[in-house]
């Protein structure tokens, strides 16, 4: 594991495994840091992370060198700035369905004219202990920007999205994309066709290709579409599965 190497590993096509974290608790970060996961992703889109809880969780992740992304609520520059300053390695941005959105989120996550505001006094920058040039180099080397493809429009615009400067990868949202196509489950041909189309574009552009899976069996099946990074389940799903298994074993004893 390591904050400094995740982007390099991801862009090299290494098989990586993470999970969504939905419990805003530093103890959850401490436990999952011992699990062997390559990274975690705090789900600030669908879970109750306020700014202070995000800050605390990112502080512990940094201290443990447990690479941590944040799925932001939106692609707004303010949401992106606060999680990056707090120490996130990168962002996962939902509902990127156009080239313009892809360019905007990449710009908001990195320093430069019209982009992320520079502050050397943040956790990410080392609390005013490091020179500006070193901080700028770190941003170029480490920051990850991943665009979620969750609408048919995003699939249609995928070549431009993966070609946008500063976008490091694309993340198929299987549930949202299936719903957007009018389906009631992820077992449908529209999703499979979209996965193949997006995978070809990501591979051609040299970008990471990510998706969510519920378990290893689905991940094994979906590797045929070119995915190399899997976000498997969440700690909620794992706790529930473990609890159900423990209860069932006691009932049967």
C-alpha cells in the first residue's frame, strides 16, 4: 500500500482492489487498513460524511498510509477542493456524462490557472512545512481523478472523456447505468455493451478502468471487459454478511 504509488500502479494496469466506506468513523479506517485492500473510497455521495468526519477519516488514512479516495457528492469545485485539502489521494466523481464535465473536474483537482486553489497550510501540503515546488510535483505525480460513467450520454462521449487532460480513469457505475438504460437489474445487454465500449476507449487512452462489484465471482466474470480496478462491496455489506453467517452457524449449532 502507499499514497505515493497508487496512481502509478493504477495507470500501469495492475489488478487493484478497494471498497466503499460508508461509516464515518476513524475506527473503520483503522480496521480496514489491516485488511490487505489496496485502497479505500469514502462515499461522501451516499453516506453521512460531514466535513469534520471526512477530515478525521482522511487524517487517520494518511497517518496509516492507507490510500484513500473520496467519492464526492458532485463535480463542484468546492466539494473537490475541501476533500483534496483534507488529504484525499484523489476523487471519484459521479455522473460525468460529457467532455466538458470531465475537463472541469480534472481542472478543479489540480493546481494551475483557474484550477484548485493553492494553500501550503493544509494537511495534504504538510501544514506549511514544504516548498511550493515540491507540493506541485506531488500533485502531478499522485492525484487521481476518476470519472464515473452512469448515463448513456457518458458512454456516447467516452472517447472525449478518457481523452480529457487530467482524467486518470473511468468508473462504470453498473447500477446507475442499468437504471438509466431502463432496466431493473445489472444483468442486461445494454450494460455489457457499454462496459465493452468504455473498456476499449480506456485501454486505447491508457487510462484506468474501474467498476463496482458485489463479490469475487462477478469480478472474475467482468474482467473480460478490461477492468483492472475493482471496488468490491462496502464495509456495510461485509458486516452484514459476516453477522448473518455467524447467526446462521449459531442457529445450526
